[in-house]
C-alpha cells in the first residue's frame, strides 16, 4: 500500500470535491426528488451520485481496495483493504433543508479502521485521522473534552427510525441522561455526532441500529483525539455490531447509564 499520509491527502481532496457537489445540489433540491429505500429510510439522486464520485475517486487512490457502501455502488469486499463510504450521512436532514449532514469516508485494513474523514459540508469542517497520527479539523489538532463529570456533560444520541422493539428501554436511558447531564442532542447524523465528540463539543455519543458506514470514519477520529469507543457492553463489536458508545473521560459513566436500562428483563 502507498504511504497512508499520501492516501489521506488524496482522500481529503476527493471528499472536499464531492462535498462541493452536495452543497451545490442542496440549493436546488426538491422534496419531489426524495426516494424511499424503506420505512423512514430516505435516499436521493444526490446520495447516489455522490457515492459514485467517491467510489470512482477511491479506486484511483487505492486500486487494490474493496468497498462497503451505503447505496451499493460498489459492494465487492477485498481481503486486506476496504473503503467504507457514506456519501451523505444525514439524508433526512438534507432532504428537509436542515443544515446538518456530512460525508463519511474510512479505510479499513483487515478489521481495523486506519483512516477516517468526516466532512461536515455546511460548516465547511473537515475532520480526519489516521492510525497513530492524531486527529484534526481543518488542519488544527483536536482533542476530546476535558470534562470529567457526567453532570457537566452534553451527550449526543440518535433516535430509532425503523426498529422500535427496544423503544421503552431507550426512553428510560434518555430519561436518565436528561436528569443527570447538561442535556441531550439529536442532530440526525452519527458521523457529525462522532466528529463533534472528537473535538470536545459533545462529551459523549451513543446510538444503536447503526451501520458500519455511519460510524467507521468517526471511530478512528474519536480514538485519535483521545477518546474511547466501545459497544454497549464495553466491548469491541462497535463497527459491525450496530451499537456504539464514544466518549472521553465520561465513557464509563455513559456506559453505566446505558447498562442500567438496556440489559434488563422485558
């Protein structure tokens, strides 16, 4: 494989170019352009065309890599390297004109993420990290929040939009956080939530029913910013396991609040 720093620079340039396309299209997008993949699962021509551009560019950057993509533009996985792509994380926000959405692009080597880029298009903020190379936003190094107390924390989450079987437990968790933190925020983009956790705007983030393309880039950015990423049990099944907890000094406390309500008898 080529030097990881060179791959990062090429991938950042590609991401910014595709972000410019999405920004331009957002000005003329109509709700009649919305398509439905499933219940509350929206997609548009912007998602599809953005993914095509990202896949084409990534093939040039690292020809030997396979792909895991949200919209299925490329779905051939390779043994060693795979790009994990969400061309527009926050599609529902995008289609409703809410300015919180991002590109999430990650490179996985075997089963470990070694490169991640999250480009929040509306604020023109590019978060990125490589394994062992620290984390940055627009070329400035970022760090997790210094806050150590849950009571002084702002926590991000996402609401289930298609699988409501565990809703009562989830609402109990939200209730606990509402009473023990500065508040909860639901931005509608897991990638942005993770980026904001990495740079200290949030003290923590948790969600379930997630896909690998939602979290892959954010995982390494949080880790390289000094944070901890686990599944709800505190384990390592957070990329493909559908659940994630990412936080700084409050990670153990966030996990405990979740455990108090998640692992109970129905």
